[in-house]
C-alpha cells in the first residue's frame, strides 16, 4: 500500500469517527426535537455504531480457526476482535448512561471506574455484567489473547446484552 493510499485510509477512518460524532452533536444541538425524540435519535445512532463495532469484531474472529480442543489458533485475531468488541461495549455504555442522565465527557470516557460507578448507581446487576464483559473482552481477550472460544463467546454475549439495552426498536 502506497503512502498516499495509507493517508487516504487514515482520513477515511477519521471521517467515520467524525461522522458518528457529528451525528451525535447534531442530535444534541437540534432544539426542535422533544426530549423523547432526542433520546430515540441518540439510541438509533449509538446502536448502529455499537452494532458496527460488534460485526467488525466478529469478522476478525472469522480469521482464526477453533481447534479440536475448543481454542482459537491465532491470538492476534482474538486480541483485535476483543479490542474492537470492547470499544463497541463502551459506545453502548455511553448511550445508556446519557439516556439515564449521566454526563459523559471526554475526560471520563474510557475510564472503567467511571463506567462501573455510574452503572452500579443505575442497576447493580448491570454492574456485574460490565465486570464480566470488561474481564473477558478487555483484560483476557485484548491483553492476554485468551484462546478459549467458550469464554470469548461469553464476552460477546455480554456485549450483545448491553447493545440490546439501547436498541431503538425495543424502547
């Protein structure tokens, strides 16, 4: 890949992030929306983004095979998949907390202690689910590249549960 192609790819990735951020900003800045309409619009945008991350993470897992013992063969793809899945989890959490009236600002974003504290205030059971998802996707999957396919699938189930919390079709 040439330097020009790499620059284009980098710009394309940044523009995808900017598109998401711009959509959220436009919804928050739109004074014509009622509170309910704003929440529904936020749900839709965040849900689509979280699902996009989940689907990308699943594609990475498809690049490695599961051996006869039930373990993935290539840690590189596990780490990448779990890192992307964890990012999708944080997107879903941002939306959930915003809908509950918690101010999510850049400074506190991506700090697991922030998410734990605020989620436990909302729903203690969800706090336990977050601990499971964090351990599996971030600590064991992303950092350690855990190969056990059953555990990785459990992490993705936790992710799915959080994504469903913000599903605009179920509100």
